[in-house]
C-alpha cells in the first residue's frame, strides 16, 4: 500500500478507523494523527467488539 494521490498529484489523507479503549490516549491520538500523518479519523471504537460491530454495519464505506 503506497501513498495515494489525486489526479493533480496531491497527496490524499489517510482514512483511519481507530480502536482504542483509553479515553486519554484517544484524546491525544486523534489530533496527532491529523497533524503528523495527514489522517482523517472516520470512526472510533472503544473495544474489539465495538470495532467488529461498526465494521459489520458499514461494509464498503
């Protein structure tokens, strides 16, 4: 998986589905991903079960 670019050659942001149970870590990780990794956090799950449930309901998105 490489860096994706649009037709103009501009780098596209990375879309992230974050699974993290610690609120403190989430609160710091989301802005850090945006600042450092040019990432857009699409959704957040607080547990593995929550992640599986969310992914099952959003197939193909």
